[in-house]
């Protein structure tokens, strides 16, 4: 693996960007960058509006997919619902109370909210496709159909959250997040936003956290089990003094050494490293997989919006910091099938965007996860 800039006479074969720059109609009307995710862009998900990509996903089918649609088993809905309750729910937590919430309370909510039922079936179909390679193509197709249906029904309610539907909307947001993490990435997929990089699931996670923070009625609902199990780790994450980590300290020193005249930008970058160091605390073996997961993802919704803005602008230093989050994701991939591959996705995207002078900065994290830099070819 080579993390240094390419030598003379060599050229990096960069990963091409296949998406158009037009974006969905709503983003174009608002003159904002669109990440062009299907079946709904992140901007539309955040605003709780129906993205025109949803209708495209419903209308446009290849001949192969039309054939798969005709082959839908008559009891597929029941099969997916059962699979979620019997198997998928157990992959979402190792703690019995939280597992019970997913396998008992969430299915009960689904009986009164069809967008949750569709979300359950979508996620279960992805899980089953992960387990049964011989049915993979058909299951992935139907997973997308379920997910599209869930978005069509659930998105209009995002701006109408009440104490009565708060639990259902919170679960809807979680299932949408899990689906976007778990869905297989195609060759033309990208986690880039505009000219920069901002993973869609980061927005979804922050949106989910916002629903929880804004609707305290959830604290008295069955889904409060998720909050209660998280509160202890979240409090420790915010209050403890993190131990100095050599790789993060080196990254800190590199940014300081640039002598950036924009002191505000430097403050934002160093702040992002400091908050990331809090999550690095949980790499210690004394923490179980649940605590690691909570300690890691807390960085994604605690890091400042100004840092995310730098990411979306393809700021080199900000993208380097993001790659240092990849080893944390890698720690989780063996235990959580729905985050598999994300450490590589992020590293590949960042490497393709980084200026050559900055590629040595990410040598340590990409070595940690075992990602291999693109093949170098002679001119």
C-alpha cells in the first residue's frame, strides 16, 4: 500500500464521478447542492418533502427488474416481517431490552403505521439478501421497492410530528438511516455532495438525534429504551478528559504547522479532532461493542455544523479528519452487518478528492483498516 504522492512518470487512476450535476427538482428550485441519492436525496429527507427521485424509482424499471417484480412471492410481506422479528431485530443490539424493543414494540407500531411496516420489510430484505446469495438480486430489488414506499408515506409526516406519532416517526428515521447504511453500493454510487464530501447517513443520523431532542414525549414511550441505554455513554463521552492519541496528535500538529491565516477555520478543524479524540477513548477493550458503537457515532452528531460545511467544500484538512473516523467504523463492521464497507467507502472517496500533498496525512488510518490505495499506472 502506498500512501505517499505518486512518483514521477506515474498517474493515479482516479475513481470517476458518474452522477449528473443537475440534482432533483426541489434542490434546483432552492438553488442548493443535491447529493442525488436514490430513491430520495438527503436534502429532501431532512426537510420531510417528497423527492422526485422517489417517483422515478417507482416508475423506472429495467426489463430485468420487471421480470423480478412478476416473480414476487405471494407471501413476501409476511416472510420479511417474520424475518425482521425473528432474526434482523437481533442484529441491532446485544442488549436484551433494546432487542425486545426492536422485535416486539417496533412491530406493534408497524401494525398502525404502514410506513414503518414498509421500512421493516425493506431492512429485512437487505438482511436476507446478505444471508442468501441465491436470492440476492430479487431481494435487493424488493428492498428498494419497500423503502421507496416507506419514504412516500412517511416523509410527508416529518413536518407534522406530534406526541401521538413521535415514536413511529423516530423509528421511521432509524429504519431510513439503517437502510441507507446497509444498502449495497453500486459502481456509480458516491458519498460526495457537490464538489465536496458529506456522507448522507451523517445527515440522517443528525436528523434522528434532532427528533429525539425535540420531542420529549418519546422519553415515556417504548422506544425510550434506546435513549436510556445510550445516556450513560453519552454523558461520559461529553465529560471525560480523553487520553492523547499519537495519530490524532500528529494530525493536530500537521494542521497547526500549516500556519493557516484563517484562524477560524483552524479552530473548527482542531475542534473536530478534539471531539474525535473523545470517541477514540472507546477503542479500549474495556468497552463492549454496544458502548463502542455509541461512543463512536456520538462524534457524528456532536461535531460542529461548520466542520461539515468544510467537508462539503472539499477542504483537504477536513477530509483527512474524516478518514480518521474510518478505523472506528472498521471496529464495528465485524459485528454490525449494516455498516460493512463504510470504512473503505469513506477512505476511497477522500483519497480520490485529496490533493497529493495531503495523501500522506491519512497513511495511518488507511493502514489500520487495510484499505489499499488505487493502482498506479504508467503514463
